[in-house]
C-alpha cells in the first residue's frame, strides 16, 4: 500500500494590497480542496509577498530547505507563475526538487513533474510566464515615462530644498534655498566641493539625509552630496529622470541610460539658481574632469600614504602638496568639527626613519643569518594568513547561522540585518588585512643576495622607498601633540617620538 503523501502549498502575491489578501485566501482554499480529493495530508503553507522573477524569497528558500530535510513529498501551486516567473529560477527549483524526489503540481492542471508529458512542458510554461512578466514591466515603464514627461517626480525622496506633494516637487521655502545658492556661488569662487561641505557642516546646516528623516543620517556634509546638488538641473527649474534602468525583468542590475534617452521636463519648478549660473558650473565641472582633477591619487604617489594614521580618531592621514606632508583625513574632509589637523611633513618622516634604521642596523651585515630571519618572517606571515582566513570563515558561518534563524522565524529581519552587517564590516576589514598579508607571502625561496644588497643600501641610507616601508613598517600613529608612535615589523617594533621636538632639534 502506497504511503500517504505529505503536501505543502506555496502561495505568492506581489504586494500587500487588500485585493492580494483575497488572492491568498483563494489559493489556500483551492489547495485544501485539492489535497482532500487526492487524499494527501496537510503539511503546511509557505507564503511570499514578492515578485516571482527572483529567487530571493524568504519562504521559497525555506521550502527548498525543508524539502532537503525530507519534511514533505508534494508541492502544490495555483499555477507555475506563483512558483516562478523566471526560466532560470523555475529550472533550478525543478532540478532541486527532482533530486529530493519531491513532486510539483499546479492546480490549473498544466504542471506535474511526475507526469512525463507535462514535465517536458515545464520550462515552456516558465518561459511564457517570464515573457508575460516582461510585457507587464514594459507597460509599467511606459507609464512611468509618460508621467516623467509630464513633470511628475517618480522617486521616493525629493531633491534637497523640495518636498513631494501628489508626485509633484514643491519648493520648501526655507533656508535650504539659501544653502543651494551658497553652494553654487562658492563653487564659482573656486571653492572645492569638500571645502564647501566643511563650510556647511561648520555653519550647522542640516544635511539632505537629516531633512529627509533618515535614521542613520550623519551631521556632516560630504563633497559627493555637494556635487550631486551642483549637477542637478532641478535647481534651475528642470526635472531630469530615467537616468538609470534595469536590464530586464529578470536581471535587476541597473545601468546608465544614454543622455539622449533621459527624460527632461523643462521649467517644472521655480528656479533657485539662474540658467547662466547653472551652465557655468557644469562647464567648470567638465573642465575639471578633463584635467583629471576628479581622479584619485595613486597610493604609491606619496611615500607614507597607507602607513600614517591619526592617533585620536583613527582616520588615515592624507598627503597635501601645499604642506609638503600629511594631515588627518577626517579633518581634511570635515574640518575642526570632526578632528584636528595632526600635520607632519614628509621630509621629517624620512629623516626619522633613516635615524631609526641607522640605529637598528649597526651590526656587520655579513654576520647576520639573513636566511633564517627571512624564513622566520615568511613563517610568521603564513601563520597570520591562516589566522585571518579562519576568523573570516567563522564570521561567515555566523552570518549563515543568522540567516538560518531568520528563515526559521527565530529572529526578525531587522535583527538579522543588524547582526550580519556588523560581521560583514569586520569581514571586509579582515579581508583587506588578508590581502596585504598575502601580498607579503614568500611563495619561493627568497633571493638572499638581493635581501643582503637591500640591507646594505638601507644601512648606507641610499634609498627609502615604498618597498622598504612595506618590509619594515606596519603603521605610524600621529597625535595632535606631536607625539609619534612607529610600529616596525622587526625587533623593538614600537618607537615613540615627539615630532615637534624633533623639528626644533
């Protein structure tokens, strides 16, 4: 006698609207009637409120996980489109359930993976539903384009200095208008976007994120925020939309829309800056792009970039050519409200390192057992690489555990996001450290003669370059008081100095 089959129902709606709730109840009712007729036992329901073009559905994933555990024998859906509107997802679900000997049946009679003929048509119906979803998406996009041409704002957060009412942008009529004018005028006075951002932060003007009520809104303006305002035509009265779009209904990755295909609605709001001012700013932005001033400096352009850190706030120190040295990055970006300058000249750092090396390498080079030291250094790197890899793996396993608990309903989505985001930040930091260690790994027997030659140059003070700093220095911490702490990679690694006293000596 055949065992009684355990059946689950998979139900999906695209939104949380009231009519969709009725759809769920109808799907449940049809499912219960079907299992009654077939003599199956009710094992449970899996319900998602999300588009069927993606696999990233909480309860779909939970259902597949339970299938692997052998918790049921049959999946019943109203129609294949409830399970997937994506050929790739439908195919993947089909292959997986087949390996678990789990049957998929649709209530419209078109799908049954244990029926040879219907099984052959499975992917055909999946393609038809995907094509239907694409056509629906095209109609929605066409509707959005029509609204955009009519001057309706289709975003959820209005641009700075505007609020949203019935999908139309309306000026706030407050001090934000003054801020916009300040940004444009200062930029034309040759202020950089970071300098403007520091000025606005110092004056205490609320940031766009603060005005929009974001929970994680920072109180500091950023150069990128200033740039977004400077380059947005809304401030001379014109609304530009459809700058980005998805590739298709399945591939949700966004791509830039060519400028000639973007949608402009002219003179939809009162201008805050005049057209001449706006165009002058755009020309200046283009000139800077051509001159390469927007490109980031290469890390190896300046000798100590990547080695110097602020001892008080932890930010890296940035090179400034007008100082011929380095200052705190947080101070450089936000000014005194974030930190202090912590300045140190490059020439003094070179002098300091040379002085240390003269002290450390006073022994006869020929008497050093260089090979043992280099091999020991290589071994230490290997140990550190393994430690970092193990730590990263453990954090990744923890994140997987949090996701499992979310799928099991043992924690909320917000709790899961909070826990995993903390671990992810640590993983990213450790991966950067790991990349640095791996780059130091000795994969072959070291060229001892080359190392010996390098040490001779060091002791003779012939060269101090980034290759040497990578070998010998881990980091240098700089205090506002002028105290330095140099972390070397060899014996007696930590040396402390007072930079201001060194300058005067």
